[in-house]
């Protein structure tokens, strides 16, 4: 495993794998996210997916290269180089968004584990808190291995779920595309509205990018950044399209597109083992998302403590921060998944675009190409 991580896989694929694994929880695990940011537009939703791929790819390439060129491997040092004294604004938005994403996933996981495995809501949530705490206690080495194996398993799982759903509803999906059906939303749907929805999706998911910074140390040239960025864009968008086409076969049914966890409704009627596997997979996505985002935040705290007091966080303190963040998220989860996604994600998307996307596309591009 060590030789694999230190070779081309570590330079080209691992940063993309980490991005995708952290994205899964907040990006498409429940299916609700794809409804809000694309699938609700029916036949035109695929345009949002194209915009999402371009956005994810460009932002990944720029962040990887900015990090590599200036040797910035946690988001505190990266943001200080990018936006100077205003770096703390990203800190605020990032932590709020991390808690929001984890809250949504905790709520979804509790509901899914209860529906699929008959597990008590709180037993499932507490189990995930413990696992994430352990991962942050043992640090990035375990997290890298966990994500490499976990992401492969998750992708296989989502491909199976999408294949089952699409295989039984493909004719319906084609009919939606042929007829140009956008009836789930009221009024005429413009191309701009669909593309803007894709931009917002990329915007709130920018919070997952710092989770990959620690893996950039292996990259050696701008070629590595470009290849890793393209791989990242593909890995991050592929599950979006799988979920989109799965939802399209049920368009515009309110019982699916209006569901808290649309995947559960779409898989209803399939063998019980499929539902159980789905419950396990979604639980795993929460673990990957939570551990990745919290690890990035812990790295940022560790860096500041080193600067101020010349000390480091202990493994116990890192695990404690992870557990504390998860507990706050579980409290927030009581608000409800639909409101958290439609209102919370949209607000955080605008904030993340302002404090990260715009500076990276302007100041970042200038420094990458003109600053030595």
C-alpha cells in the first residue's frame, strides 16, 4: 500500500479519490442533493451536470497547483497566501458548512439505518461518531487507506444501485428527455437557471477541497496538478449523473422527488439485501465525509497552535475535536434534511464562492502563473 501511495497513484489519483470520498456524503448520498441542484429541472438537468464537471475540474486543478507551487498543505496557510488577512472568513464558512453537511448526513443515516437495518436512530449515529473519532485519533495515514478502499467500495455500490434503478426505468427517463419535461418546477425553466444551480452545487461542495490538501505533497509538477484535477472532476461528477438518470426515470413523481431520501424510495421493491447494502454504503459515506472535513479543520488548528505556542495537538485532542463537532452536527440535524439542503446549502454556496472560488479564480490564477 505504501509503494502505491508514493507512486503515480499517489500523485494523480489519491487527491481525486479523497475529494470524491469527502464529497459523497454532502454531494449525493441521499439523492436529495441532486434533486435540489439539477434533477428537479428534468430534461434540462443534464446541463447542470456538464457545468458541475467543468467547475469541479477547474477548481481542483487550480487548488492542487496553488498548493503544490507554494507548498501549502492545510487550508489555513493556503488561505493566508490566497486572501491574506481575510483568511478567517473562510474558517467561519468552512466550519459552519462542515457542521451543516455532517448534520444532514447524520439525520439521513439515522433514518436509513432505521429503515434498512431496523437499527435504533441513535445507535447508528453514536456508532458513526465513534468511528470518525477513531479515524481522526490515528491521523492521515489511516484516513488515506480508509478512503482508498472505501471509495472503491462506495463507487461499486452506487453503480449497482443506479444500474438497478436505471435498468427498470430507462424508458421513462428517455421519454422525459424526448418530451423536454420540466414540470416538477413551476414556470418556464431557463438554461441559465439550470447552469446556476450547477454553480451553486459546486459552490457549497468547495468545502471538501481542503480535505485533499495533505495529499498534495507528493505532486511534483503542474502536469501532476492537471491530471489529478481532471481525474477529480470525473470522479466527482460521475455519481452525480448516475443519480440524475436514476431520478429521471421517476420524473416528476412527488413521492420520489419530494422524498427526504429519494434513494430509499427508488430502491423500494428491490430485494431486502439491496436495501441493507444501501444502508451500509450511506453510513460509510457519512464516515468518509465527516472524517475528511474534520481532519482538514484539525490540521488547520494544529498549524495555528504550532505558530502560537510551538506545540501540537495530541491524538486524544484530535479525536475529541472530531467527536465534539459531530455532536453539534447531530443537534442541528433535528431541523430536517429538506430544509437544511434547500436553504442551508444554498446560503453556504454563495458564501463559499465569495471567500474561496472568486479569490482562487483571480488572485490564485495570477500567483500561479506570475509569482515566483
